[in-house]
C-alpha cells in the first residue's frame, strides 16, 4: 500500500459508513509540521495498540485533522483504524423515546457510549480482542453495521474524531487526547457554511454547536490534566483551514493542556 504521495505506507482501515468526509487537500508546510510533531509524540508512547481521541466544537476541523494524522501514522508503518463518533449515534427510530432536538438533549442522548465502548474502544485497547467495529449505525442509511468487524493488529493506532469525545463515559479510555481549539463564532460560521453546502447529513450542525458550548465546563473537568499529563495535546485551529494549526503564544499548545474548565474557548 502507498499513501497519496506514492510512498509505502501501512493500511488505513476506514468505516463502512456511507457518510465519508473526503481526505483534505495537501497541507501547507506549517500545518504538516504540526501534524508530524503530534504524530511523533503519539508514536513515542510505544508499539502497542493506541487509542487517539480528537475533540472540539463543531466544525473545528476534527475529521480533517484525524485524516491527516492517520496518514502520517501509516507512513510510519503503523496500521491505522479511522472512526468517528457520528457513526455511533442512537438510531433515529428511537428518537421518540428521548429529546434529541435541543442542545442539552443532543448532548445527553444522541450518542450510544455503551456501543462505543463495547464495539470500538475496549477491543482496540492494548489488551483488547482487536475485533473492532468502526460503525454501529450508519448516520445516513440507518443500517446497523455492528457485525462488520475490522481486526486491529497488535501495533494498530485507532484515530477517532467526534464532538463529546471527552465525555466522562469514555474520557479515560483514550491513550492520547487532542483538543482542537476554535472560537465559537468561527465554529458557527463554518457550521452554517457546512449546512448550506448540504454536508450536515449526520444530524445537522445546529445542535452540536450549542450542545458543545453548554458542555464545555463539564468536559473541561473530565479532561483536566492529571496522571496522563504527557498524553494530551491542545491545538488551536486557524480561521483559514489551509493554515497551520497553531496558537500565537504556544504554537503546539503543549502536552498536558486541556479544554478550559470555565467554559471559555480561545481561538
């Protein structure tokens, strides 16, 4: 297997979901340098299976960064499994059983964290079975794919993007966590543009944004630096997606940083 530059690479296994965001265009040198630094820090954790969570407000660039990181890791000859939490939402046929339309309701009820743990994160653990399911319920077709198993090699790296990836239910199951910072107003602008382009097929961008803003304080507490201080990364997303992920005062955010516990969000 080769990557898009024609270089030899380990395989990147992707979800069977019908909602697939395309690979981003070739990154700028600055952004590619950031991806390489993050990738190198991740790979230094060891040759065992690793589970990487990428979180941030809606439209922060989580999926694109996940694709870029997966490609970098595969070029280091580590097999990669790519997944999104959007493929682990509760089926729409059950929406009459709970509130999923409001921001708080979306936060509380949209995702099936039991399925995320049972089908994806536990099997992908260093001592897990390796029998990973990358998509539970297709967000567009609503087809149940929980019987489609992708084996994870002993040295595989699982890269998962998704709003609410640092919820208490699954926060302790990541081996490396990445928070993409974006100003809330920029998140709104990007989310609106995505809706206008018809790309919000996973349930609409209007609910994840208010839900994400409401959840920032509790997410900050759940992801606060602690015993895994060297396994966290905070990156700042520039308004122009083609620019590097960087902050003016601390270009790479610094290992050990985490979402703000006071509900603020710098950009």
